[in-house]
C-alpha cells in the first residue's frame, strides 16, 4: 500500500483514536520518514521550497508507477544529509526524477511533507495524531514557559 493510500485511510477515520489506530496498523519506514519529514523540526530537505516542475502522469493508476516512497527511502540521504557534497542543481534534478517515478499522489505528498505542510492535503493527519501513534520517532516537544 502506498503512503498516500494509508494517509487517505487515516483521513477517512471518524475519530482521533481511529486515525491513530490506522497509522499504527499500517506502520512502515516510509510512513515514519514522511511523518518525521513533516513534523520533526530537525528534518530539513536540502531543496528549495515549493513544488518543483515535474511531469505528472495523472492518468496512471496506483500500482503502475515506476517506484514508491518505500523504494526510494535508501536515496533520501541525498536530500537530508548536509555532509553530502552534491551540487544543488544535481540534488534538485535527482529529486524531480524521483517525483516523476512516483505515483502522482505520493509525489504531491512528498512535496508537501518537504515543506512541512502535509495537513494542506491530509487535514486529519495532524501532528498530535502522528505523535500519539508513534511517540518514539519524534523528539520531545519543548516545554512552554
């Protein structure tokens, strides 16, 4: 199941408790990575803000995409590891190429998570839901004074 399909199921759940349960039942490294990218302030992709120009194949049904976020996780270091000496243009080109291989729903989800605006697509998938489902993948929230 694609991450976008899981997040759609989360949004269809009626209560916060059900949303947490759906996330927990469908946990994977890809789900963790997207949630951390969106809600963990220490995760920052080395890419410009906004959705890059990429070819969307909107008529391609789920299951016919070249790759998925789960398959691409091994390459995320390119966009997350600040010690990588990769020119910005090359990094951006590789990101666009990856987006073009993903199903459109996953590509849009990844662009939103990169910019920390996942809730613009999945309104019910809040930080509170993600933290309740997987508290161990997030740093503790700073205490308010």
